C-alpha cells in the first residue's frame, strides 16, 4: 500500500464540489485522513476565493490509475480543460506525493512543486502529516510550514461533511 496525499480545490460552488470530492474519495479509499478546509485568494489569476484541503489515503492503485480517476471525477463535476490553466474551476484534484516517489511517474511530477510554493497546500498537509518527510528536501511538513515565508493568506472555514465537522473558522 502506498500513502498518497491529494490536494482538493474549488472556487465555483465550493461547498458542493468539495463535498463531491470527499464523497468520491471516501467511496474509493478506507478511512481517508482529511485536513481542515481553508479559504484562500486565487493564485495566478483574478478570481473568486478557493476552498482548499488535503486528504491522505492508502492505496494499491498506481499513480496512473489515481490520475485517471481524479481527471474523470473532475470531468464528472464540470471541470473544463478548454480554458486557461489559471482560471476558475469547479474541482481540482492533484496528487501531491505518492510514498517517497521522486520524478515523473506515469506522467505526474512527484512530489508536486506546489507543496513548497503554496500555503493552501503546505498548511493542510502539515496539519494531517506533520512528521511526514518531503521526499526531495528531507524536511518534515511541520518544519516546512514553520519556515514558510511567502505572503499568501488563508484561513480555516466552517465545513461539515456527512455530519462531521471538518473545520471550524475560529478553531485554528
């Protein structure tokens, strides 16, 4: 079994599409580990704020199989691929890490570069996997978050999924 961390983002009908992603992941994987849900400003374009979170799962699926499932889930939820890369989206799922794999695996660059660049990826990853180690730089995610010095703002939001409080705006 491989430990995989997945980022989820949406800035169109955010609660609906984040819920759809969590529903799908919970159907595919036993006991997904779910971070708080954070709201953040769009990065790379002017757009509505995003909801972002990270989910950890254990799986026997390959990177190619995961990538195909995630692309299909995005498509099933109205994700358009005929628009610029940096534009609003209903749902965006990315494989952040797949165990300690490094390099291009089945067309996916691992670990994903956004881990070290974007607060909306690093903070939720540090929340659910504080002692896990980044496979390239060798530092744990909690240490990386504590050293993070870019000016990206994000904040936890109230989010409930299937009656379970995932995050609370004032709890963090």
